[in-house]
C-alpha cells in the first residue's frame, strides 16, 4: 500500500470514499457542532446540509442556557430547545444539553428575592433543584449528555467567585450533579471548562472528580472546551490534561473547539465571556482574507490537535466544534465586536477548508478492529 506523508504524519492512502467528518471518525468518537437559532429552525439551507452530512452530535450554542429556558421564575420557554431536540432526533444525532449551571447567562432573578436582596443558600439550592429537574426531566432519555456545571474554576485552580459559589459554597457542584442524576439516571453528566490545559485548572478538575467519585456522585466525562489560538496552548499541555482526567476514570470530550487566528488584546482572558474591548481596526487584520502563511499555520494546528484526539481515541468520546462556518463563530465578536475571524472548519461560503479533507483521510486511516 502506498504511504503518503501529510503534515508530519503518515496515513495509508485509501480510495476517496470518505466524504464527511462523521464517516472519518465512525467507531472512534462522535463529531459534533453547535447550532445557532437559524440552524435550529432550519432557516439556513446551506448550513443545514453541512450539519446533516458532516456531524452526528449537536449542542445548542445558546438556546438552552438558563436565561433563555427560565427567563422568569417558574415560567419556562422550551420552544427553541424543543425544536433543537426534534432536529437532533430526526437526524439520529447524539444530543448534548448546554448548560445547566453557569455563572454567565443566568437570569438575574435566580439570585434575588422579591425585595431585590440576595437569596439565602437554601433558596438558591431550591432554585437550582427546580431548574435542573424541570429541564433534565423534560428531555429524559432524549438528551444523552449534560454540561451540568460550566466554568466554575479559574486559571490558577481557585474557585470562580460566582453567585453560586458565594452563596452556596463549593457544594453547589455536587448538588448540581445529584439533581441532574435524579432527573435522568441514564444521562451522561459532564463538567465543562475552558483553558483546561493550564496546570492550575487541570489539578483542580482532577480534585473535583476525585471528590465527586468519593461521594458516589456520578460524573461521566470532562468537557475540555478547546477554544484555542495559533500558539496557545501547547499540544503537550493539552495532552497532559486528557491523560490526567482519563486517569480518574472518566471520559474526555472536546466540547467547543475553535482556533482563532486573530490577535488578543490581552493574553490572559481564556474564553472569559465577560471580557469586552472596544473595536480597533489594527486588531482586525484579515478583513479581506487570511494570508497564506497564517492559513498554513492554522491548518497545521487543526491537524496537530486532531492527531492528538486520534491518538487518545480510547479516552475521547466526542469532539465538537463551536459552530458550523466562520460566519457563525462567536470569535468574530469576542472579545472585541465586529472582527473577521477564521476559527472553524468551513468557510463563509460553506466550503470545507483544505484541512478538512486531510482530517477525513487520516481520521479514516486507523479503523478500529
Ligand atoms: O440574539 C441577540 C440579538 O437579538 C441581539 O441583537 C444581539 C446584540 O448583542 O445579541 C444577540 O445575542 C447574543 C448571542 O450570543 C447570540 O448571538 C448575545 O449578545 C451574546 O452574548 C451571545 O454570546 C454567546 C456567549 O456564549 C454568551 O452566552 C455566544 O454566541 C456563544 O458562542 C458563547 O458560548 C460560550 C459557551 O456557552 C460556554 N463556553 C464559552 C463559549 C464562548 O464564549
């Protein structure tokens, strides 16, 4: 068999039969994407075609965050979430619920009483229980995995001083997992965070897994979001975290992958959603297209990470990219509005980037027995 060398690694040349990501990774891990409202409601036919042909797992990019699902106490709005679930079921996709407990995009009523004062620990626990129970039980047996807690730890490994943490204490994590498990005992339950390759966060996540497991609380996997840039983090550091989490007996998922090519106004913001900088033209260098040299680095970076995922296919159960085409990516508007980024696998004309074909080829080159 003819061996080709591609971007530093080899694969057996096969007949050009693999034409999608989901085919390339069949039997290894799910390959997913995040859907925005237009895509959930099938108002973007070209994106719809890509989603159905390329991916076998989906997550709602925004529609299942608590501010959308329960904008007022006890008044749920499941319209978009129901449509998302129907879409996934109609297309035989592995459905992910994002996210039950997150400090961001939570409605302000969640933390306040009728006088506008901060609620007690008991009240907040009850609100958590009600929210999680209502949402998880509605989709019991249909949504297969939940991002139960999102982004509770900071880069240095300390707890994020969120309302949940400040009012309840670190116990809020185990309570959230318990409530979710009670509502759907078969659902997979995840802790999800960004900058997971950092040593501080890695160590604290390991501690969290140990703590939950020691108390008999179910945790199925760790979601490493994977909001990457061209030079951060190092593949080796990312790998250390995959190994550290897997060693605790949970699966690992790459849950929100993208690779920004744009300069960062500040190196230390990870994917901190609150970061916000005023638009500056000099910070938007590729409005008219991505130069060849940057594109080459970008493609190598995607390949290096997919190579890593494949190396650890026994530990990784899903790789999800955070959006379908470059036009959809949150990166265009964060941490600075109105920029032109190229963070995803499909371009603004819905075409697969050259790297996608390479991913097809090496993804399918190592079939499981
Ligand atoms: O829909 C409104 C629109 O009506 C309005 O005109 C416009 C004006 O700003 O805002 C639109 O809402 C925006 C929404 O995305 C939909 O585009 C919100 O302002 C904006 O805050 C929201 O950003 C989302 C962000 O989470 C906060 O929820 C991003 O799309 C989404 O990609 C991002 O996803 C997070 C994950 O949930 C957790 N991990 C980090 C990741 C990236 O920040």
